[in-house]
C-alpha cells in the first residue's frame, strides 16, 4: 500500500489535471479525543469520490452531502444544485463535534472536536510539483496562504509540526517510508505484507536463489545482491528501516554494519539474546565497532506478545518498528523480553 499522503495528493492531482473540481481537507486542530491526528488529509472530487480520511467516515459523509450531488435523489438535484456544489475562493475552516449531539452525529469520541481547513479547487500545477518532489524522495514544506489559497513549496531539512501562523497553513510532507529486509524466508513474507499495509515501500534482499524463487509477496521488490552492497545502494535515510532476518552472520552482519552508519530510524536483527550478544562481540572485535556505535542496533527485535509462530513474530516486530517510527518510548524490559518471541527459532541458530 502506498504512503497515504502521496496517494491522496496523487489522486487530487489527477482530478485537477483532468479539469475536475475537488477539495483538499486538512485536520488543523483537535480537542479531546480525535479519530485522526493533526495533519491528516483527504481529497474529495465533485462527484463525491473520496481518498484519504479525516475521521471514521461520518465527517467524510457530511462533506460529500454538503458539497456534492452524490447523495441527492434525481428528483431533488435541481432544487439542491446550488447548495450542493463546491464553493470557490479562499480556503475555509469548518469545525465538527462542538456539541455532544454533533460529536454523536459525526462519530467522534466523547468530548472530541476537530477543525478542518478546506481548500477548494487547488491549482493543478503546485499539486503536481508536490507529488513529483515526494516521488523523488524529497521532504517538502507546503505553505498555503489563507487569504487566497496560493501555495508555495520548498525543500525542508527536517519534518515539522503543522502550523497556523501569519495568515498561512504550513505543513511538511515526506516521501514514503521504506523497509529493507535481509533474507526472503517465511517470517520476511509476513513482515513485508504488514509493512506494505502500513504504507512502507518494501525491498527484500537475498543472494540465495532458492529463497528468492519461493518468494510470494509480489508487491515487495526482491533483489539478489550481497546484503552490504544492497544497503549501500538502498541509501537508508531517516524514513528507512533495515531488518536482518537470515540468522546467517555472513549475510546479516555486514548489512547491519553498513546500516548502522546511515540515518535509518531503525536497524535490527532477529535472534536470541545469546546470538545477538555474539553478533555485537564480532562487530567490535573484527570491525572496530564500540558499545556506543552499536547502541542503535536492536536485537532481539520485537515487542513481547508471547509470539509462537512466524506470523505472530512479524506482528511483534512490526509493532516495534511502528513504535520507534512514531516516537513511542518502549518499556525498559522490552529488550529482555523480545527474545521470548523467537524461542522457536533459536534451535536453528545453535
């Protein structure tokens, strides 16, 4: 599955290039509980088609009903035509869930309120430019002038929080997250599938032809080079993670060594506590690494959930990767308990 923001913007671009009327909705403020975080975006076409989400669905339904003919009967379309069309002009704010009745009507959690900025008919060229930059791997700051909807773009050095200031909305859009998996075994298939559904672009590296030939997740790219060379070519950045899953030091160790010297937000390897300690000792003895340089290396990987199967282990690993990506502080005892996820695999490492 694509990065959701890129998917929304790409569809918005296609609608506007084709001459269709459309709006872009952005969650700009929330109070209390909210179904979608600040910065979430949704695009809606004049025929009621929607891509993305700003709520659990009820607010999307209200916007469709308010601004399109999608829910109007054939008999009532004439009378409602003017009321149910997209406005033109400057962006507008709309707030949902101000009262308990509205919160109930729009499916918001108790006490939840959110505010959207609606941009009507965003110009096609700036949307196309933004999509092109994201597809090229850039981190982009988008600034919308509230007085007239004029958009400016510039490359950003680091992600920033959405900001309403000086008569403008400023938000940061990044390229899709990427995951490089070393080894094309069964566990990798489960983890790759979960990563794809979470918006990661997945690359799988395995120089062993017998493993590549049995691969069954077509949406993930499979390459056959040596893992350390593939890591260099992959060029991990701060929206990338590298996970070693072969249990073979000849494949895992050099890949991890290269990945640790990149900006990857997550670098980890499967295995028992004993085998991960042995890996650290090898990297220090033979490659000049230090405890400090190996501090970012995660292993055994995964959050303890009592996993007993490859699918369950993949869930635990994906959960940890998402937690790190989202800036969640994990409990101190997670490192100790991760090994329990992989007890059924330890025999093959002995």
